[in-house]
């Protein structure tokens, strides 16, 4: 039945119901009421079936502003990654140097993480977001100028990577800590999944656009666009209104050192949080080197150049987008622990398959499937961590979580060195085997996670 026909029948039945109600005809009243219910039943069933909560958190104004600005920043990050990795690979032809420039972006997380977490819990989080994004706007604009004028050398790219990482080491804890203030608790998983979906949608378009701009305008064009995207985020933050935190004054009374150690003690005593952080650092250390070695796959294994690299990264983004959008649509997943650990094992298996696939079209498909499981794992990981901690220590816990990004270069440097000796495909296959083994062990031993 069409929607129009159903509406006409409903209106007619309702009019009859009102007439019978006024005349007191109870039998006729019950008959017409049943008729209305039978007309509306198909609509209700379809509504329940199609009531996907994909974009439900965007009805909250301030989260919507945060979401839009973050989407622009994410697009800029993918422009930066493809530009940095390709420019360094083109200049040096060294997988290790590519791993180094990517690793330097995450190295500051290890050293600045504890400080940024305490600041996120002691200061106004909106103000911190504004200052740090303005800083990244300036750093990126300077790098764009160096490239456009032809002054830039490889060491400039390395310094920029480190400077950018310093900014992000302060941004990430406050970004994660501020989200629960922008949405109600029941929308938290949707907001995290939707933010990840946005990041991965830009991961589809960003690398393809980055490869095109890199081939036509050079690195200076890419960094100029990224600086503009940071400017958009600054404007969004200026428009946002974030509720005041009742615990802010209490957090400022303790010393900086005591505040830092309070976060460490909280993590050490909370078995769930400790296990989640351990799994997070393990996964990042063993899977993120794939991003730094994709230029090697594009340049040496498949010989497809920067445009092909952009295509590979875009298909990886498509898989990640599908994974996170699925989580956002489903809503509150039951037995999250089982799904979480299953995705952990699946990442390892598909990493092995991708690494050992010599045919490009099939490798792209496998890369996309790998990304589905990777981003589903990361989305559930962030949700479990958000719900396991209290707001007064949220910034410090997430700064400790972000410190794992500082450990990630260990895996990246090791993978880059191994790729120079045994090749990128064999390196990825070995890392995939290690992940699979760790996932099986985690499922058997970590009951506290399995039962979440």
C-alpha cells in the first residue's frame, strides 16, 4: 500500500471514529479503532525496521559543529599523510625514512601525553581545542610556504612532522574528553562511531584528492588546503558552547604532579581500563605500520605511483567507513567484548592475506576488508573506554591511551627496517601472524573483556 493511500484511509477512519465517539456507539467505536490499528501496523513495522540511529547524535547542535570541524581536520590529516610519505619516499627511496617521518608524528604522544591529560582535566576543554588547532593552522601554513617557495628539504618535512605531532598530542585527549559533554550517554557510542565514520569518509576522498593535488600542484598545494581546513575547525570551536564542568574547580586544587599520578593510579586499579589500554597499544604497534609502508607497496610492489597510492588509501578508507557507519547504524551493540576480540583476530588474518597478495585489484579488496575490521575494533575500543571511566579523570586516562601512539613508532621503525631486508609483503604477513596469535590468547585469558 502506498503512503498516500494509507494516509487517506487513516484520515477517513479517524473521522468515523470521532463521529461514533460523539454518538456513543461503543461497538462501532471498537471496530473503527481496530481498522485504524490495522492501517497503521505496516507503517509501524517498517518504521521499526528502518529506524537506524545512524545520525541521531547530530541533532545536538554543539556536537554537530564539532563533527563538521573534525571532518575538515580529518580530511587535512589524510592530505598530510599522503604528502609527507610520498615526498620523503620520492626524495630518499627509503622505506625506513618513510617510516621515520610518519613515526615522528606520533612520537610526542609518549612524552607530552601525561601533561596534556592533566591539562584536559584542569582547564577549559573548549579553550584547549581552540589554542591547539590555531597552533596547527600556523605550523601547516609555514610548511606550505616552504614547499611553495622551493626552500623545503627532507629535514624540514621531518621537523614539521614532529611539530605537528606535538600539537596532536595535546588535541587528542581533550577531543576524546569533550565528546561526552556534547551528547547524552545513550548517544555516546553513536557519536564515537559517527566521528570515526566521518574520519574514514574523508579517508576515502582525502588520499585520492591528495594524490591528484600532489601530481598537479605539488606538496605546497596540499599543505595550503590543510591549513584552510584547520581554519574551518577554529571557526567551529568559536561557535560551540560546552557546558561547564562541576568538577573543574576541584581538579585545579591538587598539584600538577598529584593530578598526573591520580590518573596513573586510577588506570592501575581498574582492571577493565588497564586491559583495554594494553590491547590498544598492542594493536596500534602492530597494525599502524601498514600506513607507513603503503607508499612502498605502491612504489615497489605494484609500481603505481602517487595516484595509485591515493587510490589504495581511498579504498582502505572506504572499508573503514563501512565498518564505522555500520556500528553507528546498529547503535548499542550487545556482547561488545566478543565482537571486539573477534575483530582483533580478523585484523591479523586479513593483514596476512593482504601482505601476500601480488595482484593489485585483489589486494585492494583485501585492504578494504582489513579496514572494516580495524575501524570496528577501534570504535568499540573507544566506546568501552569512554563508558569505563569517570569524567573527572577522563582526560588523564585518554592521555595515557594516547601515549600508546608514542610507542607506535617502535613498530613503525621495526617494520620499516624489516621491509628493507625482507620486503614489505613479508613484513606485513609476519605482523599479521603475531596479531592473530595475540587475539587468540586474549580471548582465552581476558575474561574481564570477553564478558563486556
